C-alpha cells in the first residue's frame, strides 16, 4: 500500500470522526456533545467526498450538520434542565470504555482484513447526482413522499408539545 494524499486525508477524517464520537460519549455538557457531533458529521461528509459521492456529502452537511444540530440546540434551549453537573466518571469506567473501543477496533480490523469482495466495473464518477435523482423519483417516489408527510407530522407534533409546555408555564 502506497501513501497518497487520499489515504492521509481518509485517516485524518476517520480520526476526527472517531474522536468526535468518543467525545460525544464522554463529555457531560450537552452543548459540548452537540459540537462533537458536528465534527463527526463533517468528517463523515469529507469521507463521502473522498468516495466521489458529492451529493451525499452535501446532503450530509445540510441535513445532519445543519438542520439536526440546530434542532438539537433548540431542543436544549426549550427544555427545562438543571444546571447540576453529573459527578465525574471513575477511572474504571473509562478503562472499560477504552477496552471496549479497542476490542471493537480489533474486531472491525479483522473483519475487514479477511473480507474478499470481487472487483466489478462500475460507473461511480459519472453523473452520480443524476443517477440518485432518477432512482429517487422513479422507484422510490412513494417512500419519499411518505417520509415528507412523516417529517411534517413530526414538526406539527413538536409545535403542539412546545405550546402545551408554554401554556402550563403560564398557569403556574
């Protein structure tokens, strides 16, 4: 295996994604967790760019890094929460966490190392956004529309729940 710019970029982005995930698990403040999650989402978008999936990378940035993170921050701001910090985790919990992460990494490495996928010619770099659009609006138009209705119902439900909490706060 030769060292190239793509390999260095992949390992850098993978390291940021893993570090963001570990920080997401270990941090105690919710805003810090959201920031770690943003770094994870952005690094995954970078990996999609390395795979020549530009459309998926842009969707990853717009939907996950943008919209979902903003929704999470609004959820944090709209909910009542105590400012009491949780007690720090003990050394044994951190040791077992690192041991579990290392075990998972070894299992993934061994699984990938022994994997034998036959090479098939594909047209990955040729109009991938057009291919996604054709598939989405021909074969998968019904699930696409059902998902849009589901998101609309979730939005209306969130507004109703927020309004109920606001009305209960006014009565007290």
